[in-house]
C-alpha cells in the first residue's frame, strides 16, 4: 500500500512539474486541407493546434493529423535553439533565426479598423501556417495565446505599447478570446507528429546496414603477435536522462586512437556478458577484433573483416565558433533525433568521425524521439600508448 501511494504521489508531482498547454480555435470548418479531402469526417479534419510542452521547453505549431500529405508541422526545441519542420516524409532542422529570419511576426504597411480599433497587420515569416496578427495601441494581456507566442519568441518585433487585437488564420479573423486553452498530461503524445519514423528512408538505411554486415568475413586466429601504438588517449563521460530529468545511465569510457582516428582501441572497465573487455578497430585493414586483456597484453577471442560503407552521414550546421572549438547542430531525417556537437577542427583537422565531418568531438548532446537526453563529454591526452595484440 505504501509503495502504491508513493507511485501515486510521484505521478501527481510529475504532472505539476511538467506543464503542457495547448491552444485551438473555437471556429467551425477550419482545415489545413480542403473539405473534399477531409470528407467532413471528424476523424480526418485537420485542425490547427498550438502546444507548449514541459513548462515551455518545447513548442508545437500546427499539430498534424494522420493522412495529411500537404500540411506541415513545426516544433521549436527552445533549450537547443532548434526548429524542426516536418513536410510529408522529411524532417528539416534549422536554427531559430533560419526558421524566422524576420523574428517571427513582422510589421507590414497594411492597416484597417479591426473590432473598432485602428490596427496594423503583422505577417508571419514562415509558411507552415497562414497566420497573421492585427496589432494596435494598447496593453499586453500577457496571458493565453498571446503569452504562448511571446514565450516562443515570435513577438519581438511588436512595440512595448502594442497589443494584439485579432488573429487572422487562413483569412478567418478572430479575437484572442476565441482561442480555447487545454491542459495535457502526456507531452510525447503532442510531439508525435515530429517524433515519427518515415518508412521509406528508414528502410533504406536499414537495408544499407544489412548489406554492410553481409560483407563481413571471419578473421582467423593465427597466433601472430604485433605491437600497436597510439598517440591519443580519450576519456569520456556518458550520461542519459529521461524526459523528467531522471538519470537513466552513466558510464566512463577509455579509447586509444591514432592521429586520424582510423585505428582505435576501446578498453572496458568490466568485461561484457560475453567476457569481452576490448574492441580493436583498424579501418585501414577493415578489421574488427574483440577479446580480453591483461595490463597491456591483448588476446583475440574473435575477429572479422568488414568492408563497410557509410550508411548515415549527418548534415551539420555551424552555430558558433570560439577559439578552437566550433558548435554544430545536426539531426536525423528519417526520424527525430537532434544533436548539438562541440568540435575542435583546428588542432585535430584529420580526426575522422563516423557520421560527422572531421574534428575532435569534445561534447555531444543528443535528444531522441523519447525526449531523452544523452550527453558525451570527452577529453584527449597526447602521448605514446603501447599495447601488444596476439591474434
């Protein structure tokens, strides 16, 4: 009984901690596709919805219902300063400035009386939703849908003495009071239109990986002994937290590498379930060797020759550069997966990475489709690290 009450209390507190609010219009026949395509079926109506999740950490602009091939969805991940747009079977990752080059809503020269007040039209500089604001002199309410737009950073062009009089969506002009506010208990359900796997590109990726494994051949053990020398010792701390910030996983790793990272040796703190305590990879010879070790002596347990191909390469965008470290943003196209990467490309110009361009990655933050955050922090030491490998 005590355990049950503890679970109930945790659930209640977690709901208080994570506030999820959505806004939708109380207007009939508001679609993102024409009524013929929707067949006037309530299950197929494509209505607008604006959602703020996890106490304003994430925003969804225009929630998309299944089956809409023409509509788009926009999500803003504020801690990452990243906007993700879904268009049909493709995800595009942009900085806030790229998605809103004019700062969100920007002033036009169009004016007219609106609900008895003189108003100026502010257009939206993104085509995901046909939405505009009618703005006049007044005091901001700081609540409801206006707060949502302000929290998202879209009202930076409005003067301090300006207030939103009306909102125009697809030519329908409504007052702010016509926006209905709802609360949600499950943040992920409101991100489903972004956190989605697209079958065709995902299947193509899996097929590429499958073909790579088909090219594998066993590497026989012949008793050969060889000395291997590395210039870099890389120590990394890895942690993963869930959507509530609870620590799921934490570990430290040690990796030895040559200067271009084409030959590496990873030493495990403890052997895995198969008794393997190291993995040696030589990309130049297409070899992968696993085994056990004692001090600096490595013993091969099994090996394989892999003629692999790069099935996935992330398209990076430079966010900032300070001294020798540059910050990049990247993301998966076949499903949601957002990366922030800090990399030294000046001191390590030839250091190869599997899915990104060259440079030593000192920090990597990854937000996955379960809203879990995985973080890598790595340091590199220059030296002479010798091992003896017995095949």
